[in-house]
C-alpha cells in the first residue's frame, strides 16, 4: 500500500480530530523519506491556533514557517498560509514580486481581499500550487511527495470543492487558470489523492465514510482509509467464546476491554464493506508523540508488499 501512496505527488491526509491524523502525516513523511523521496510535509494555517503546531512538534519544533524548512533528513516542512499564497498569486499576475508585497500592505486592499468569498481557501490553494510547481536546477520537481495534514473535515471539503465552485463564477483569467492547474494535480488519480484517517469506533467510522463520499464528490481519489489505534485481539474466536462462558455477569475491567475489541472488529468490518478504497488497520502503539510517529513509520515500511 505504501508504494501506491508514494507514487503520487500530493496526498491530503484528512479525518476528524483525535483520530491521529497528524501522526499519520508525519509517519508517512518519514516512511517516504526512508524510501528515498524528497518530502515536503505541510499543514494549513489556522489563525486561531497559529501559535501551536502538533505537526511541528512531531519534528521537534514549535511552529512551521511559511517557507519550506528542513525538519529531518529528506523532509522539509511548511505552513500553507493564506497571505503567502495571495502574495505568490499577485506576484505572478503583476510579474513583479515587490509589487505584490506592496499591494498586500495596503489596508484597504487587505480588507477587500479578506471579505471576498473563499479568500482563505484560495490563498492556501495557490500556496500549494506554487510548491507543486517548484523545480530543481535539473528540471525535476523539487518535492517528490507533498503530504498535507488537513484541518477539520469541513475545511478539507471546502478546499477540495473550491475549483468547481469558483470556476462556475470565474471562467477566464489568472484565477481560473490557477484553479484548473490545481485540478490537474489534485484530481488526477496518478498525481493526487487523499488518505482518510479514523479509529475503529462507530461514530468516527460513520464520519470517515461520509468524508470519503464527500471527497469523491469533489473529484478527489481516496487512496486508502487508515484505521488507527486498532486494539490487538489476543484470542481466537474459540478462545473468546470459552472466555465469555467463564466470565461472571456484571461490569468488569477485563470485560470492557473485550467489548472494546469487539467494537473495533465490528467497526472494521463495516468500514471495509462500506468503502471502495482499501482499509489499512494500524495497531495502537504504547507510545505517544514523536515516538509514535517513528513506530508508525516503521509499520508503514513493513506493510509495503
């Protein structure tokens, strides 16, 4: 499965909060770098939480900058920022970056831009497009793989739906050209795709199925669903049946753990029967933070057929 992901240029990692989406993003970046890829891992700027970055902490930093910065061997990191993307867009339109910076210093223009519909998503979209365009001196892409740790589900769909929405209103000009170029990267199954991250519990699985459907409606290929933190079942079906006969009635700590394992099994079955993409079950690791990232990266590399 890892090879299927690494063959793409850009992968969006999405899922509701608390399912380990950022750990998956960081682990995927480490696994890709170990496979010899030049990796850029990114997250999307959210003004309310600008001073914090879980993704940056996975690499021993507090925040990610708006320009690619080396985080680890083979891995650079960046914050996809509205202002950075807008500056790049205006610089391409004016053909002079200095004019773009001067324009964005104008308070009236800044108020006008921020009042425009989808301004935030368009800035992020163009920043991503700018990074995809970057080349090395030999003409090869600067980044073999861009891994984007997406924010909440609604923001993910707002970004992936952006081209279709705006192209109904703006059919010509530099904005339309940029949107179509971005579609050429994101909506082409050979170059773009999404990973949906969930945990094996009923509500998160329901939301991940809905997210997969929403992504497909915006023409994004869902490469795989990552079922994270799957508990290990130490019993065979026969052993479980025998154990249940031996346990006394009433609440017990051990019985609750067995119930959690059973919920995970049922949730995984539902996930596999409800989604077309393959489902990768990732075990719960007994560590957190960067250590969990390393453990998951090793799991991804071992999973490669």
